[in-house]
């Protein structure tokens, strides 16, 4: 795990100022009875979040998964030369027969990386390999499967197109044109594209620093025996996994006891060292839920309850110079609220411009119990039926503490507030957890 242990403060420019916290309807009262819609919560977060501006230059391979800090223009044409797209014979298009066939004399061979020095005259051709530079005088390639070998060369039939099977210089990327824009996440394809330009280093935004801790007197760490009424802490593990996927630097502050003093101590340790502080548990209305009170005292809480299931108690605000997300304690609620609200904010803070997840329709094969009122994120598995249509089934019991429903899932089934119970055969929205890249 990448962690940060520096005690140096963060640059002022990276933090929101008061002017940035705009007023959204429903924002501003963490103890309001009314729950905020997920859309309004996302707008509050957007208004309170400031992208980091620090950047660093890294060797190309290290840029995988990072966010480009500036536009990259292609310094060269890719490909740099006109070349053959197939193995075959390069010739002049004027020599292609319009009817019948034509005999051409073979005068040489062009290999990828080893051009042929000959200039092709009328009636001549050159054996050429994929990627080889087109010899002078040629503009067309006939695939080897479409040419008949003769003693002196080849015989070519009709039906060929002038200029066929030739890749033009700069057809992938022309010199001076944008290859990748600021805010783009470097995928394996982008890494290859930048390599094809011969670029050795790129500017990316610095890694976000995220501190987190779990609250709960009932929580034990792996390796400790479980006492009566105790459970193992799993939220710090799902958080570790989700943050690791985002490539942020992590500061894990462990499990913190359910006392205002302990929670205050943990916040003080994290504030000013982290861009973002995430907590789990202790944000509901129970007797031992102190997180919101402590934050209200130390900083500011913008909202405290949202109309989603699972994950209704969710606090957002700031403490010192750090953005604060107080996630619920229930393990599925932690993951749902992280993916739906925290992850997009962290990605935007790192400068990423494309952060909305793919969402599409699927036929639901299960009955999904739901009451209108909240946006629900049930957990599902995608399948493709015999007709090629996408279907989804729920992954067992959907309680907010049932982490196996999440572990078995490969997508969220997103049910809007107005939706009631879903019957088998109904169409629902799904959000896949992972794409191909
Ligand atoms: P809370 O929001 O603190 O009332 O917690 C809600 C539920 O989530 C309770 O059943 C807790 O025991 C459980 N919970 C809280 N934190 C964790 C954690 N770190 N790992 C697993 N379960 C947790
Ligand atoms: Mg608790």
C-alpha cells in the first residue's frame, strides 16, 4: 500500500475556500430531518470540492492509472511513413488491370524496418511485408492471397482498388494534433499511444492523500480474538481496496473508540495532512454516534442524511483544510456511498474529467422489494440471455450489513426514488462495477 507519513502541510491552493461552498437547497444543516436527494448531495459535494493543482512528471510506465495534467500534442506523424497494411505486392495503381489480368515483374523485397531502395517502373512490383515502407513509385498493395506467382513475378486479376492496403503517414495521429487531453486517465491504450509518439515522461496530477478510520467499540482487528458482541472490522479493508483502485496515497488511522475525545484525536491527526478524511460508523442517530458532533465543532458539516438505500446517514463537510466524508457503519452502505458519491469526487479532485459511470438497461429476473421514496442500489449479477439481451439477477438478501451480496455482485441495480417493487421481467437500470479497461 502507498501511504504518506509526512507531517508537512499541504499547499493552500489545494483547498476549498469559503467562497467555494455554495448553498444548495438542503445543504448547510447536518441535523435536518429531511434527507437530501442523491443528486442534491452530489451537487453539494461538487460545490465544496476543489481539484488539486499540484502536478508531477513521471516516467511513462508510472503514469498508468494517473490523470494527465496537460494536453499532449503529437510531436511526430504516427505512422511516420506510408506503409503496407498487409503482406503482398506493392505496385503502381496504373498497372492494375481493369479487365482480365496483368503480369508484373518482381524486382525486390521490402521488409518492415528494411525499406527497398528500388524505384518501381511501369510493369514492375515489389514483394512487401506488413509495416514496410512503400517503395518509391508504388501506391497500391495486392494481398499475397490475391496474387498468383509466375516465374518472373506475379499475375494480378481485376477488381482491385487504386491505393488499397496502404496506411498513410499520420493516419493514426498527425504531427501537432492532440493525442490525449488534460484530465484523461492513462489507460493501457493511452500508455501505448504515448509510447508510439516516443514520449518518455508525462505530467500528471499528484496523488490525492486520503486518511481514514473506522469508529465502533464493537470492532476488533484481524488477529485479535472476538469477545462477546464483537465483530471484525471490515470497512477498513473495503476502503483500502477501493482507494487502492483509485491510486491515492492512503493513511489508515485504524479503529477509533466511540468517544468524542478519541474521534477528535483522530481528526486532529489527519487534518492538514490529508486532502480528504473518510470515516465509517458513528454518523447515525444512536447514543454512541459522535462523528457529526465532533466535526461540527472542529470544522463544518454541510449535510448529514441522504435519501438513498443503503446509506441514509452520510455526512459531508470539512475539517481544517481537509474535505470530510462520514460514511455509515454498515459494510454495504460504506461501499455504495463510496462508489456513488466519494469516488466521483476523489476522481474530480485528481483532475479527471470523465467520471460518470456507464449505466444501461437490463431485464430483471428477480423480484426486488422496494418502497417509493429513496434511490436504491441493490446488488446484481449480469447475464446475457439466448437472444443476446442483458439480464440481471439480485445476489441474495439485500440488507445493508450483508457484504456477501456485494462480493457476489458485478453491478448495482439502480432503482429511482419513485420506483416501487420490481417484478421479474421488468426493465431496470444497471451500473457495471468494471469495464474492460
Ligand atoms: P453505526 O453506523 O456506527 O451505528 O454502525 C452501523 C452498523 O455497522 C453496526 O451494526 C456496526 O457494528 C457495523 N459496523 C460499523 N463499523 C463497522 C466496520 N468497520 N466493519 C464492520 N461493520 C461495521
Ligand atoms: Mg457505531
